């Protein structure tokens, strides 16, 4: 099955852009500890153990990975692995997995012969 959205970047590239080596190791330790505690454990309770700066960067990584079609990070063999969202239908636009609602999208309007058209934030300006 093809991916639901065409990835802009792979999770490893996103992580390398957002986290330094020490932060990546800390994130792996936290994810691994959370997994060992059991997936039924409340994330809101566990996240209090994570440094606020790292938590903010992790949220950024999650958001960017979700926009590229990757979700559910887990640690296997000292590596962070992701699930890719697949679909039997045609590839959809990145808005499908974006965590911003239409009202919060930072896109822009362009004037065409049909009037104004909204362009989502992930589309490149021409």
C-alpha cells in the first residue's frame, strides 16, 4: 500500500534537524522507560518527568513527523522506529495529517482568475 502522504523528510532527518545528540539519547531513554512501564500508562502523568525544553522539542518532532505521515514512535534496538500511515487510496495532501485546524493554518491566499484561493502552509510559494 502507498503512504497516505508523500513524506517531505524521514523521521531520522527531522530528529537530526530538531535535536542534538544528547537530546536524542534522552528522548530514547524516556520513550524506552515509558514503553517498559506499559503502553496503558498515562502519558500525561509520565511526561512530568521529561524536561520542558526536551518535551517542547519532542512535540515539534511529533508534529513534523505526523505531517510527513509517520506516527507512534517506539524504541527497538536502541533506535527510534516509526509507523508510516498507509492508504489504499491516492496520496493525499499534507493537510490530512497536520495538527493545525483550518482556522490555525498559517497559509496564504493567492488571486487567480477564479478569485481568491487558499494555499496551505506547507505548499511552497511560487
